[in-house]
C-alpha cells in the first residue's frame, strides 16, 4: 500500500510544523520545502520528474471529495468555508502574482517571467494590461 504525501512550500516554520503535526495523525508524509528550495528544485529536471511521479492530482478546498471519481488519491486540505464576498477574480489573483514576482526579482521582468512560468512577452503584455509599474520595484532596490 502506498503512503500519501503532502508537499508544503513555506518559509514559515510554524506552518510546516503545524502541517506535519496535523497530517501525522492521518498517516500522511509531509515533504517541506522553503520557497527558495522549491524554485531551485523546479529548475532541476530530476526533481520535477520525482515530484510528478505518481501524483495524479492535487486539490484543495472545502468541497467534499468523492473517492470514486478520484480513485482515492486526492486528500482534502482542511480549510475555512469560503464566502462569495471573499472570492477574488482570476484577474486580481493574476495581477497580484505578477506584482509579487516583479517585486521579488527587483523589477527584472525576465526573471519574474521565468518564475511565473510564462514568456517574457506575455509578462510585458500583462504588465501593460494590469497597469503594473515595474520601475517601482527597481526604485525599492535602490532605496534599500
């Protein structure tokens, strides 16, 4: 019988320990990575191959999981019920992710595009679409 594995990517040690403690009681192995380890790993073909081997699906949310349709391979992560007032539009989430990547890479759009897994031209188009100013991230770099 195979053991279920949960992957946690977090720089917050409390989050990692909390996940390990919770899932330990459910016979689930927790693999924890820092955000930098995760990014470096995704650049490594062997890591990606090992990561995807035997991982048919990933899911989170508050909906019940039907093991007949998922083959029992998907585990529901406990989460607070989501109200429609707290739901963000996809455009808002995408714009936020783009802004975070640009800040993290100090305005370097090429590196931000790589981290986001999109082409540089796509990132430039979305920066324009969402009225994001990459120079603000570059200015923070100088001020710091």
